C-alpha cells in the first residue's frame, strides 16, 4: 500500500485512477486492497475539500423543501414573509428575502440562517438576536436620495421592509464589525434643548464619516496643534473671497478633515466635531449658509477638537441657535469668539456705539476678519437681526465657494 498526500492535479488524477481500479476489484472485507481503498478515499476527499468550493444551498429551494417536509401551503408562509403576494414574489425569486423575513423563517421553520442569507458579507449571527434598534426609524427616503443605499429602487413601503438590510449594509461598508457597536453607542454631547431625531442624527454621522473617508488627507493630526494663535491665523483667512476653501486646505495641512453634509430633517444641526479613530472631523451643515455663521461654527467645532474631543467623548453635536449653553459649549463659544474678534479690541470698538456699516467695515479691516463676522456679532448682541443685513450677504455664499 503506497497512499500519498495529494499535492497537485496530476497526483489527484493518479489517485482517482487507482481508486477506480481498486473499486473494480471488489476487494474482500479487511483485505489489504480494501484498507488501501478506504485510505485513498479519505485522501481524495481531503484534497477536494481544499480545492473545490462548497456548493451554497439555495435559500428558495430550502424553503420549498421545508414546506414539503412540513406539508405547508403558501398561505402558511404568510406569518414569516408577509402577504400572499409577497410569498409568491419570494418563491418566484422576484423579491429578495429581508433580514426580518430570514429571522422569522429561521426561528419559525428552523431553516439555518446561513442558508437563507445570500449576501456573503452579511454575518449570520445578526439573525440570532433581535435588532438593537428600529431600523425603520431612520430617515430612509433622505438617505436613499443621498445615495446611501446604492442602486436600491422602491417606494416608501419597500424602503421600510428592507430598512434593516439597507442600513446594516451602509454601516458595514463604513465600519468594521467590531467598531460598529461602539460607533452606535458613542456618547454624544449635544447642544440645544430641542429634541433631535436620534436616528436622523446617527444617519447624518454615518454620512459625514462616508464623505470624510473619501478625502485623502495624508497629514497626521498632532494633539495640541489647535491653539488660540492657530485659530486666530485661521480666522484671518476670512478676509479672502475664497476664505472657506482656504480654511479647508488649512485644516487638511494639519490633519483635520472638514466635511460639509446637509442636515437631515428634525436634527437642528449646525455642526459637529467627531473622531474617526485618531483623526478629527469637523462637519458643518451650512443650515445658515452665510459667512458669519460658517466662521463661527467652524471655529466653535475646532475649539471642541482642541479642548474636549477624546476617545471617551468622541462626538459633539451643535445647534448654535440655542442659548444657555453648558460649560463645555460656553468654553467653545468663548474660544471661537476670541479668535474671530479679540475681546480687548471689541471692548473699545467704535461700531458698538454707532452701529454704522462704515465703522463695522473699518473695525473688520483693523482686526483682519470679514465684515460679516463683525456684523454677526453686533446682530447677536443687539438681538436685532435686521441690523447690517447688507454686510451679512446672501444665503448660499459658502456652499457656492466650496463647490467651485
């Protein structure tokens, strides 16, 4: 008996020929030939396991087989799949199985989850437990419009039916499995007393992360980069017509990603500071698409990066319309205000008494910032939002510059 491990296609062909010859001999029980045949069959089987991919069981065939076993009609599948029309569409392969369907079929009919799941990237363990959230509460229509769900097509009802599949896939493409739960549970420091939609906020954060990952910023961020002097130099870029674009480049040179991502409905968002591993992301919504709001929101979030952002506190969400900020928000406000308009200069500024546009422009030139920043500060302090409106400019200014 000379049975060897199979290492090549030639070895495999020789082993199969020898196996065929031994089988034709019809060896007696416990004979030398029978022992060789059994050992050779094991060696061949081991080689085939390593070289031939296993055949994936067909989920629909598995359902039909279980129906036949249990003498079930199509009507009996309604509790697991939905209406009789959905059952018909699924069994005729016109409608894919959703994760909720798979979960019910697995639990109710005992069909293994790994057979029912066709997406090879989906971990079958998601079927073993109930979802950690109600995926239908995400702003699905808005997410679809932003391209979060690839080439998915369907109405609002179909979006809801496949919400878990779509959102999980979107998250799966962004976050490693071991990071995903941490991302979901990351403590958020949220400014403002308006109740924001939790799922819409989470969707917005994921969209920010998706966009940030597409911006290839090679520079590594160094903690301690953002100082009052650094912020003051950034604020001076506001004097240029393309100041917002220059600001984005300034941040990138220091390893900070600036993302503009429109807010979702019911989020009341102006901006956020976030961590993606060790890289800071400053995200702005441009909800108020004006120079004064852009510069204050930008510096406010950068103050969070400098003073508050840590792996233990990785997300700060800001609605800058709200007053009475908490301590960390007041600290970020103060740092941003000082960088834009130094308090020492502001105390003696003539424009505070005259409220005249020529004095606002003159003071802006003196401290090297855009006149809209001075006008915005005056409007806020005077609680008069008609004041110096011509210096504030038209809505849409910043997004237009950044899109060029």
